[in-house]
C-alpha cells in the first residue's frame, strides 16, 4: 500500500481563503516533500521538510511535520485561482532505500 | 536546458505488443525513477535507479523492465502490454539525495 495518505481528497475554496491539506505516512522517513500538478502536466516540487524539522515556510506555503503522529500538513495562505491544481506529498524512507513514495493527492479548486 | 525529456507523449498499443518508453535527463542526476498515475491512485513507483548500472523495484514493478546503462537515460520497457497498463507514465530524476524530483511531461499510454 502507498506510504502517504492525503486528506481531503478534494477541496474547494474561494480566492483569498486559506487551504489546508494533510498527509499521513506509515514508516520512518528522512524527509517529506510536497509537489503540485497542474492538469495534464508533470509534477513540480514545492517544498521539502526534513525529519528533524517541525515547520518550514516558502512564500505563501507553510509546511508542518509531526513525526510522532507521522503526519504533515500543507497550508496555502491567501489562495489564488492560479493555485488550482492537485497537491501530492512524497516521503523518502529512512535508510536511503532510494524509494520516494507519493500519496494519492488532494485536488484543490480555488474559485475566483 | 531541457531537463527531463520523455518520448513519446502518446502511444496506443494492442494487447501483447511490447514497447519502450524513453526518458533522458541532462542534469547529471544520479537518481531516476518511473511512476504511473491512474485516476484516484496518485503516483505509484514502478522502478528506480540510484546510478548507472543499478536498478531496483518500486511498488508496482510487474510487467515492466528497466536498465540504466548511462547516467542520462532510463528507458522503461513493457514486455507484453496489457489493458491494466493503460496509464500516464512519468519519469523523474534528482540528485543522489532525492530532495527535489524533476519530472518529465508524461507519456499517455492506452492498451487496447
């Protein structure tokens, strides 16, 4: 089964609101990454948080990591219509096995 | 700088046919991987490579072969195509530490 499980599967908000999506995983990780996919395109890396970090910021993005609960959240503040996309978390297993496993994704729709 | 190049973009096969999906990167990345993306399933790892001459299985390797004779190229071979292999295939690469994957634009494969 997949390492990352994301919640919610779909999210619809108005422009200017904040969007929060969550990712849970099952085993110890080295890092957790978030990616964005616009319809019909490849994925684009957004942000990475390492297992010894609790929070990171990048522009309007805020990522948290709780290794005790094996979960992460991605917050997009002041959302824009251009943020409409699917968002995926990906986990790199501890022990450097080479596997980077993706969750099922959250589809975000931001209405103008 | 081309990044990760996948060919072809679209392909239709008949059941039992074989074919090779091509992936090339020009960033001197050691890590390369293949994913398939199906509706509602997110991305699933097929095979990956941590360097020339080294490959390993991901989550869903059955029915696929890979090889890594050079750093730049990582072809994915379908030995005997089945309708269950209808999917969008993405190739991705990164430096050895896998902190940021770069994705190709994908190959949409239909097996009839």
